[in-house]
C-alpha cells in the first residue's frame, strides 16, 4: 500500500515515479481520499522537478481511465483529432473538419466552449441558428460513418481527474507546468477516442506559451506522450503574435471560415489550415506525403466539395446548410463602426491579447463561465503586421449592438502599433515536431 507523503517526498527529491504510484495519486485525488493539501504539494513538486516522458504517459493514461472513454471503434478508418492551444481569431476547426473529411479522413470532433476573448468552436457553431451540439454516442458514430464528420460538445464524464486537478492548479500557481499541461490536453484527446492527433501549439503575445522555447517544449512533450501511449501524434508551432485571419467574434469567424472553404479566405488562416490539414491526412493514412495531402486539400477547396460538406454537417445537426452559400443568414450586429488609424505608416506590432479583450468587451467572449455571448458582435481587422496604412484610413471595423464602444476603439488604436519603417511579417509556421 502506498502513502501519499512518500510519493510527494520521492518527487520532491527529483526521483522517477512508477505507474502504480502515479495511478494511486490520480485515483485517490479523484475519489477524495487524498486531500487538497497533499495534492497541492505533489503538483508543486512536479512544477519544480518536472516529469520524464514515461511519467507523463502514466499520468495521462491514469487521467483517461478516471472516467468515461468514448469508443469510436465502430467508425471506419483512422479517427484523427486536432487540438489548438488557442489564440485570437483561431477559426481553424470550422475549416479543417469539412476540409479533411472531404479527403476521406473521418473527423469525430469533440469541442469545448471558450472562456476568453471569443467563444470556443461550439459557440461559433451556435451562431448558426438551429445548430445543436448534443448527439448521443450512437448518433455521433452514425453521422461520422455517413458523412465523415461531426462536431459535438464534450458529453459524459470524460477525465474527471483532469477537471479536478485543473481547478486545483488554477489556485496553487501550478498551471504553467509543461508536464501538467501536456498530460491534461492529451488525456482529453485520448478519452475522446482519437487514434491520431495533430496539435497546433501557438506561440507569441496572443498565446498561452509566450516564447518559442516554451511552445517547443510543450509540443515535444505532447508528441512524446502520444508516441508512448500508442497514438500517432504530430505538432505544428504557429505564430500568435497577431490575430489569425481578420475576424474576431463568433458569427464573423463562421463567415471567415466559409470564405476560406470558398478559396477566398485570409492568406494566413488558409495556410495554417493547409499545413494542419495535410498532417491530418497523412496520419489518417489517406496520403503518403505532406505534399500529396496538400494537393488533395487544395482540390476539395477548388471543386467546392469541402464547402458542400460543411453545409451537410450544418443540416445534419439542425441548422440551415444554405448559410454556406448565403452567409448573410448569420446574425449581424446593429452597428458597424470604423476605427481610423491615428497616423500614417506601417503596422509594426499587434497585441493580439488586447485586441481580443476589445472584442470581449463588445460581448464576443466570456470573462466568467456564467457570461452569455453576443454571437453577432466582434471586430474585423483590415491590416496585418508589415502592411502600410494612411492616417484616417480604417484600421478595423467594430460590429456592435451598442453605440458606446469607446473602450474597444481605444484598445485597438493603442495596441495596433504604427511605425515609420516597414517590418517583416512574422513567420506563421515556426516549426514542425513529428517525434519520428
């Protein structure tokens, strides 16, 4: 029989824990037999001493086994999931699901709600009137077999250990521990039934991982965990020093996703979807090389089949699929207010976080879990870093249901920096981590 105090001491001294010891902790904390104060001490010892890849794999699987696991074995083919560590204007899921499914890879996607600048994927989809995110497991499996795609809310009791541990990490200053972040993310993906996982790890001002080094360490940890527990996993490190695409806000981002599937989306958003999508197709076994996969993706954009499939997804889940051809059916805000540039020059910096806050103040996101989102509001930018703008020209358009948007205007004007000298646009794709 283990004693928690011995396990804490062992990790505090930098020793490597066994699978049995880690499982004892996860089970005991989940069922309440290990108190918060011991769990806090244990988390802090991990924060300072780290974990080996093997330990992270044990922790991940113990959290997976703490609750329900979705069985997707009835779905034909390799089930590929994608996870982004989040950012501002990150609409990739809405584009990637139909794009990859149109190439024959089944995408059985479980998504969450957003707490932050804008809603999560589910909130964005709910900007489509009638779209429902609840399907039974049987309906979910049938829809993916029939259409190759479904997007639903997380149901059941997935990874209760992770939920409980995350709440404790939040109040004990142990959130930003790479082993704990990596095992938290991977446990949710594995419990949701994925065979293969493609990760988009953001870096920069608008990302959780502000530095490239931290983003790389997290990506490498997650890829290593995936490998250890038998899931083919790849990661892309991408830039979030400026918002992705131009739109920030739920209905506005759905429209931008439709534009991208139509082949007329923003360059950076399109490129990131092609990079992530080609990896999903390779791990899904539908192409032998990234180059071949990329050509497949371009073809399903060009022939309209990815857009049509997005319409079918919307119809299957209760919405009006005609929206993909008539985005004007999406909710629109009462006011569109131009934000002028206060000087002439080149955009040298965009604080993605602060621009995200400007959108949240309009009602596009949640500051607390209880907040309701206004699905119509948000911001559409007109420029990217490196581009020229003349004084008085429109820097951004605010979509609001309230005329009083002074705070959002100030945030946009103060945090999109205009300088005299041209600067290079930051590289969108910083690095690929394959773990092979």
